[in-house]
């Protein structure tokens, strides 16, 4: 048995074969590669009481922020909640239940408790960091991993993933040099670590190192594509570098190709597609009829608001496609969601004015855009995502301020964006 997580507690309910499958799935997920749901289904078929295989399955369903997958996450939790479980597994079961119910902060806290006792539990770190990301908790992105790092070294399988996660946390807290060094080290250990590839791309994005960014991404395409289910987001980062260089034909070719050529209906992929087209719009680039297909894909996905960060990106598509009815339906869904328990109500506190600002922008109401977006700038991190993703709010506000004739505000936004990009606090 190659079970490598430092715990005296043997995984509950697993045959040797199922445990091997689980470990292979964990290794794959550390590169966001393979077909984890299929593998875990096999493991559960072999060992129905295998707690962590069921938990991992539930995490995967809950991880994508797709409303349609949440019932599967809840079902995975229901199937595992009464099984015998050891202390570490019980922490995961609790975290899964909270995550599936939209209690992301509580789920993150449960996994922090697991990590404090079992710092070499790589899945607790990975799902925990995802929860930090979904809540825009920069400090958590960094410190959750930093707290576990002393218990890891490069002789341990999965160390590359821990470094890749730490690199992203360092980047999101402005430690750019340390982030880049850590991310590059992770890639040295495991070139297929798409999360580490992405962390270094974020450093280059934040520092406006666009030519380097193109070279960084294009120089390793086979590593971060293949059977990676994270690759669309890495294609998005490559497109951002081209966008920064004014190479809009290249951006549109990426959009029509690997980024959204297959018209994925996964929320993460649609978020990237929306964000890219919206940035092009703000830059004054004609994107043709591309908004229509994207709006078609978004409409069923946001019939109810379950993760408001997605709503904001759906709104970009509805505004871009000129769909006022879909926008009105989205805003009604947001009002319903604001009354429900879970962390989405807090995310909506950001998403509601963002959607209002995007709608105003679509109507050419520049002053209305400024009035909606300016107050939410300082708190926008509270609805999740990365600095690079939330930059679309600043870019929209900046353009609206210019068009509204507010040169003072436009200059101020430009100046503070530049200051952030130059910031080095290592
Ligand atoms: Fe990113």
C-alpha cells in the first residue's frame, strides 16, 4: 500500500485496489488532470463504505460552482454522513456538507481544523484553498498552505502541488518574487502542475510582463493542456497577455478555439469567456455575434443564484447580447437568493452593484456605471475570484469614468492600478 498521507488512521472502508485508485485520482487532481469522477465511481463500486472516495466525489461536484451539480454534492454527502469514519474523515464529511449547502466559510474552517491536525492531508489543503479562492480570502490562500509547509518536503508525493498552491497564495497577497520562485520550483518538480503554471502567469499578469507571459504559457502548452480540466482558465490567461499587447486577433482566435470553441457550459469556463469578451468590449473591439451563444449557455445556469460571482459574469453576456429580459430574470433570482442562508448573500452584496453597473454600461449610462461600481471597488474581493479576474470591474469603471468626462477619477484609477502592479513586498 502506498498510502502517503501522514496519519496513523487508515482510510476507512477501502480495499487495497480502491485505495490505489483513490491515490491515483488525488495525484491527477493535483494537476487537474484525468477523469476523477469516473475513477472515484469505480473506487466506490469496489468499496461502498470508502468514506474519502465518497467525500472526494462530493467535493468535485461542489467545486465547480455549477448550480446544476450541487444536488450531486448533497447526495454524496448524504451517502457518506452515516458511514463509520475516523477523526480526519469526519472533518472532511462535515466540510463537504457545509460546502454543498453553500456555507463556504464554515467549510473552509472545518478544513483548517483538519489541516491543523493532519497537515499532510493534501486534499484538505487543496479543497481548503479552493474555498479560500471562492471567498476571495487572499490571506487564507497563502497562510492555509504556509501553515502546512513545514510538514512537507520534496521526498513526498504531492509536494509540487503544495508549492503550486503556496505560489498562488503568495501572488494574491502581493509577494510576487516569492510566488514566482515557488511556482517555478513546483513546475520543475511536476511540469504538468497547471495550478503552479497559473500562479506564475498571475505574477506576470500583475506585473504587466506580457511578452514573458506569452512565452511562459506558449512554451509549455503540452504540459498544461492534455487531459487537464483547468486548461480553459490557463488559455484565458494566455489570451489576457495577448490582450495586453493589443493583439486582439490572437485573442479572438483563442476564444474561438481552445477557450470557448467547444461552448462549454461549465461555470468556470463561461466566466472566462464572459470576462474576455467584456474586456474586448470595454476596449472597443467588435466581437461580432459571439455574445449570443454565450448568453444562451448562461441563461439556464443562473436561473437561480447560487454563487454570485458567476451572476456578474452572466450579466456581462446578457448585456453584451442585448438580453434585457435575461438580465431582469437574473436580478430577480439575485433578490430571491439574498434571502437564503449561506455565504452567497454576502457575495451578492458585491455582485448586485456590479450587475447594476454592467447594465448601466450597456445602456451607455456612464455616470450610472460609475455610481454603481465605484463604491464596490474596495470590497469587490468579498465575492471571490482573483485580482486578475476582478480587474474587469476596475477596467469597466475606468472606461465609464473616461466616457462620463470624469478625468479626475479616471486618472486616479489608472494611478492606483499602476501602483499595485509595481508593488513588491517580498
Ligand atoms: Fe487565474
